[in-house]
C-alpha cells in the first residue's frame, strides 16, 4: 500500500502539467477566466480521483482526458440551459456542427494563421478534435486514441485525411509564397 507522502509526491507531478492544461483549456474556451475555472475543475477532479490513477502511466494524458470530459460535460450542461436567442443567432449556427466541434474550431482560430483557420473551418467535424489534440496537446496516436475512445487506426486515418485536406486547401497559399 502506498503511503500518503508517496501519493502527495506523485500528485505534485500532476501539478507540473498545469501550464499545458491551462493552454488547452484557453484554446477550448477562448476566455482566460473560463480557462482558469476549467483548470480548477480538472485538478479538483484529479485530486478527488487520484486513487484511480495508476502510477507509472501517462499522467499528462490522464489529465487531458479529464479536461476533455469536463469540457464536454460543461458544453452539454450549457446546451441544456434554456437560452433566449434571436432568429438571426439561431441561423448563424452551422447545422451539422456539435458543441465540442464549435469549441475546437474556436481553439484552432486562436492559434494559427488566417489561411490555416479558413482551411480548418472547412474540415469535417470528426477531424477537428484529433488535430487539436495532436497540435495543441502534442499527444501520440495511442494517447489520442485513449482520450477519444476510438481505435488507433481511426485516429491515424483521421489525422492523415485532415492533413491531406489541409495540404490541398493550402496549396494556393503556398504557391503564392514561393
């Protein structure tokens, strides 16, 4: 059995990733105050469930999974809240986009050039989350697979297809530069 001191020392490892967690939270929320709240929720959940963390596994991936699940739960709760909207606001939402896809698209918009933003906006919804996890989180295929709860092959194919689509969409921009 692990003593309390060992548990505290290993939880301090989790705190080392607070900067990465904050950056990803900021990309997802687009708001520093909301990002701070999200990070606080992540660490509260991590602390409360620290006994479920398996020592020797990837702590950063575990925290990002908590971040992912926490953000999705927030978006679901927000979507369930009745909100007064004008018809113009309703029409401005893309019909096929999910709440998390909209948030992920916003994250991409904050971190890349206008040309890349425009190209990413045109990607199918299922390609956006793996791209964000790969670009922002710098996670491996296996880690992304675990976080999205899908096979590694699916992650690889989605990232490959997204990169091909982005490459083709950005060819005119690259040709203008050279």
